[in-house]
């Protein structure tokens, strides 16, 4: 009997000790992945520019967008496409979709066009609240946008829209420089520099936002490259490296910001 009591006491002590001992911490939850909204320009009835051999900007932008999204995912980001097929999305709704997704960056992808077929190279734009650097490009990319959508409180919506733009101009410029720097290394692409323009698609984005003119679809040689999956993969890789460089230079200060407005 004494032995049984001693045994029970030992078991009880052991169980109490185990219950009071600190348990190993569970796995630390991973922070949410940085989210990039990738916006293939044009779509649907809006074909965008057309190359000399018939390549449509909307089709090339979509293929590049899918390649960029895949590269970003491989690099550890969360990539979301504004469109995944030949769908028209109003320009005013694209940044709005990025805001609704809580995206950390917004990248709109396009192809340039010029009367001179020899024009070549890439350009990266961030928003200008004024006139901008290239009225011809602005007119082409803003075509068909129409008036800004009506709001329940136009004055408040306009103020919030303006605040959203101003809050991220410097970050947008840094992102544009980072991406342009990587595109400059792309074989056969001439640097045309970082520019500003009042693109509607960038307005109201509550995060750093840029528009990338990947190449000149009006240039027969660049149109040919745009049809090649290998070239599109190089473009996607360059843009992804630019995104990684931007976040690396941010030194962990990147944070999502919310600019709420009237429905």
C-alpha cells in the first residue's frame, strides 16, 4: 500500500511538473507576402496600338503581364492581375481594384508607339499631377477613359484622390527608377529614361504606382521580339528584379496605407 501511494505521488508530481513546464513555442506565423497588382493594359474593345505586322498591344500586354505575375510569385511576392483574359476594364477602375486588394505596388504594362518606326526602347512613368513629359503618349493611353465616375460626394472624393496621389509620388519615382534601371540591362533595349505623365490609370492609387512602356510595338524589330516568349520572360525578370531592388532600398519601411473614400 505504501509503495502504491508513493508511486501515485510520483506520477502526480510528474504530471504537475509537465503541466507547469514551458511548452515549446509553435511555428511563428509568416507575415503576409508583399502584394503586387499587375495591370495588363487595354483589353476587349480597346486594342491599344498595333504593330506593323498586326500584333495588338492588348494581346502583348496580357502575355507580358502573365509572365511578370509568374516571376513575382516565384520571387516570393503575391501577384494579382487586373485581367487574365481579353476583357475591357475601365481605366478609372484599375487603381480602384488595386486599392481594394490592399496591394503594395501597382504596375501597369503597355507598349509604346511612334510615327517614326525606328523609335525603340523602354520607358517607365510615374504620375504627374501636371502636364507631363509626353503629351502624345498620354493621349494614346488615356484614350476612351471618359469622365471620372460620379461620386456620392465629389468634393470629398476629389480631395482623397489628390491625397492618395501626392502621398506616393516619391515612392513611385523610386519604383520607376528601380525598374528602369533593370530594363536598361535588357539586351537590345535602349534606355529612354524615367518620365512623369498624368495617366488616368495611375490616379487614385493608394500605393506606389508606375506605368511601364516595355518596348515600341511600332518598331518592326521590337514587335518581333514581343512575340517571343523568351523575350517576354526577360522583360518579366527585369521588372521583378526592379521590384526586389525597390523593396530592398525601402529598408523595411514599406507599409500598406489605406485611403478610404465615399462609395
